[in-house]
């Protein structure tokens, strides 16, 4: 029984090497996240598509957000503080941190990108 388990484990290692191809693919990808100066959390690059002050929301087209398992997409987010929306306008390139707060994806902080 142990020899069968060992053989299966070895075969799986050959078929699915840990890190081999995936690491090479990731190395070729440009970095889409940078560290935040305020919180130390990874920031994601994005472009503001719409600011809805009345609803307290912002629409952002952004790169993948790995910590949340989100692919590159355009999505509407709430903001932690409605006054954040006063500093955003359509077309702004930003880096931002998003977290799930009370079940809703919320922009916690952002900074403009050049």
C-alpha cells in the first residue's frame, strides 16, 4: 500500500511540478501591485471610470487583485469615506487598496499614479 502511495506521489510531482511553469509565467508578467506607504498593503493599478458621489461609489477598471482572487475587470466599489470621492475624477490613474467590509468591496485608500 505504501509503495502505491509513493508511486502516485512521485507521478503527481512529475505531472504537476510545484512552481516550475507557473513561476516562469509569473516572472514575465509586469508587476500590477505595489506597496502602500500608509498601510503597507499591496495596491492595485486602476483607472477611474465613474464617480458617483450621491451613492458613495466609484467605478474602477483595474488590474487583477490577487488577495481577493479578482481578475482584471471593471467594477463598482464603495469607498471607506465619502470625502475620498472629492479627490477623484473620471480618467484618473490610481493605485488603490480594496477590502471586503461587511460583505461589500470597499476602497480603503488610494493614491494618484503618474
